[in-house]
C-alpha cells in the first residue's frame, strides 16, 4: 500500500496569540489532484509553509510521501516539486540556468530544454535573464524548476496568480498531463473556477480551520448557491414567475428579472418562463463564486436559508 | 555538493551586478591612487607607505565587505528566491555556507586585485620586496573575509534587508569609525572606577584595542613585517591578532545561523 501523498494530523500553528492554523487533519491520497481553497488569510499558506518546513508547526504531525516534513526534509525535497507562493527568480541568471541549478541541487540529470519545452518557454526566452521575464514567463520557469527530477508530488501555491486565461488553461492541461504520469498534485487557489476545472477533490480553509473536504460536485450539491441568472427585458413582466423547481430568489427590478438556479436545467426553464411573457434582450449568468461557497460554510444566515434542491433533471 | 552549487550560483549572480563592481572599483582604485600619491609626494619609505596604505584599506574595505555581504540571505528572502532554494533539497545550513563561500570568493577577488595594484604601485615607485606585498595582500584578505563573515552573519540573523543594512552600518560605525572613541571611553571609565591607573596599559585594554578585525589585521601585518610570528609580546606577534580574526570569521556567522535555523520563512 502506498503512503498518502500528504498527511496532516492535528496540525496547529500559532503566531503569538494568533492561531493561523487550528488542528487540521487532512489526507491527500497518492494520485489525486487536490485543490486547496480559501480566501487570503484563511491559513492555506501557513499550512503549505508547514509542509515545506518554512515554519515549524506548534503541534501535530505533518508528513508527505510517508516522510516527516522536518526530520526527513532532504530526502523528501528530492521527491517533490514546488512552486512556492511569492517565489522569486534570480534576475541576472538565464531561465535555462535556473533549471540547471534545480537539477544540480536535486542531483537529477534532466534535460533543461525538454522541461522548458514542456512548460512552453522557447529556446530564445530560456537564454534570456529571468529579470526580463513577464509574470507568465516567470510562472512557467518556476514550474519547469518544479518538474525537475520527476517528482512524485507537485505542490503549487497559488499557481494561477498572474496568468492570463490562456496561461491558466495551459497550466491546467499541464497539471492533468503530469497527473496522468502518476504525479499527485496539490494546489492552492482562491479562485474556484481554477480548482473546479481540474481537481478531483477540494479542501476549504476558513479562519484556520479546514471546514470541508469533498469533490466540487458534491460540495455544490450540498449547497444552495447555484447560478444567478440576470435577464434584461423590454418591460417588466406581470404576474407570478415562481413555482419553478430549483429556481428561487426571483426579483423583478430596473428592467431586469433575476433568479437563482440550483441546477443547469433550471436555468433553461427559468429563461423559457420569462420569455413566454416578455422579450429578453440580454442575459448574464454568474456561477456561484468561492465567496458564495464560503458563505454557506461560514455565514449562519446563508445556512438558514438552505433549501433542499431537487436532484438534477427534476420534473417541472 | 549543494554548498558548492549554491556558492557558484551566488558568485555568478552577484558578479553580474554592475553596481557592485562599480563601487568596488571606485574604492580599490582610490586606495591604489592615494597610495600612489603618497609614494610620489611624501618621501616616505616603501614600508611606511605600505603601513599607511594598510590603514587606509582598513577603513575602506570593511564597508565594501559589509555592504557586499549584508544582503546574502535577506535579499533572497525578500525577493522570494530563498523560498525556491529551500523548496529544493539544500538545508538552511547549506544555503548559508554556500552564500558565505560565494561572497567570500567575490570579496577576495576584489581585495586581491586592489591589494596587488596598490602593492605594485609602491613596488615600482619606491622598490621593496615581493614578500612585503604577500603579507600586505594576505592580511588585507583575511580582514576582508572576517568582515564578509560578519555581514553574512548579520544577514542570516535579520528578518529584513533594511534591518540587515542598519545593523551592518552600525557594525561599521562601532568597529571601524568609532573604535578609538570607544576605547578611550573604556580607558577613562576604568580609571574612574579604579580598575586601573592612568597611563597604564594592562593586557585587557590592549585586547580591547585589538578587538575590531581591521585593528587585528593591522597588528598582524605590522608583526609580520617585523618578523614576530610568536614573539615574547603576544600583542606584537602574528598569532594573537590572527586568533582574533579567526574568531570574527566564525562567531557572528554561527550566531546568525542559529537565528536563521529557527526563523519563520513566511
């Protein structure tokens, strides 16, 4: 049986009076893509800093690949690849030199050019000093350094920050490709969409506590967040628009009709119902954001409003 | 292995900083230049010029060494590249020792070039022995290494680069700029307290005079010129000042390491 990729057992970290991480238990299995979610200040970074032995936990034990994060640090760091949060590059050294440096320090014989290719940095760019790189190029280089030595576990702390949508998509593809090679991926983000697209499971941190661990789909099902549909109409419809399953919080104001739809089919039913009465000139759909997802875990009012949604495709 | 890689990386990175080289060049050329001026105009002997030149270098090189070294850890910590290094296998000790070696090598190259240039100026203008150049350059080098070690130790023990700069400048002020004053204050205080009588020079007070690395290096250089390796007076011998210099090479960097080892790299 393989050791879990990450195992946290009652890990707490206090800075003076402030508890940054409060007895977190978490197991990430080998082979998973795990998304680590939470707003800034929730304790994600501190948790990752404990995993990387940047800070020492106040209590509890933390291990990765069956190795203690502090005692077996050197052996462990040979087998993981990391893109730390707020990482820095050496402005005066070339991109290729960075990858060579990582390879020398890991005792790996990777071909730097192959790794730079894999993350999409051209030969020409790889020869330039990293000080001339854009944020996106720097991110690619950091990723190439993390891939050195064929790691068993990739830890990416906010890897999508500073990437344009195109770069973020390429990163997701890369994460999937590495995962297919058998690499466990643990990555943190405060943007739900980035995590949702690739993660098998997610953990949500809030105020130092791990408040939920599940697949995104199951989390959504448990929540009453859904999508907010806004329809611009030529005139405000009369009469009752309610009574549709999985559509709630309907508002009519300022030439728009809004409703929260708990599952995909409900959106279409809602739009159809409005179009039966008036002409829709424009529409906007906002999927539930992390804030909404969070609110359901942290905000008591939201929890009280929770209503049990009918399963997807429920009869109208 | 890791230590050597980090030292080489640091050397490659730091040696590409043009500001660093510009400052070094100005300081070293002015040392050689002033020495040349002295040699041309003062009518002093080669030995006297070397002695004055050593004292001049003893006030210039320490600030260059401290500035060169004080960012060794803190600059990487602030830029975030330390997080990258520590995500890789090297330990904090590896990083610190690698940095110390890299900066030491850089400072030694600068000292060697400047010292040799100064020595050659004196040698061609006034004559003198090659042996005098060897001890001139050698003890300047040892002094530079001590100040680099102090700077790296300060860097390892500081949480921010601005703090490291402040501590490094303070170290320069105390050890180099103000030490005469401090020594006098200690002497007057000791007389006032009745620990010693005025006009006396007890061994401990002489040790106070030898305490800063630049003073120790100067004493070692003069003793070497006099050929006193293990003389009857330890203060006029090479061994005691060298011992003081060795203490400067190891003590601050060890203290800095202990703080760095327990630091939160957040």
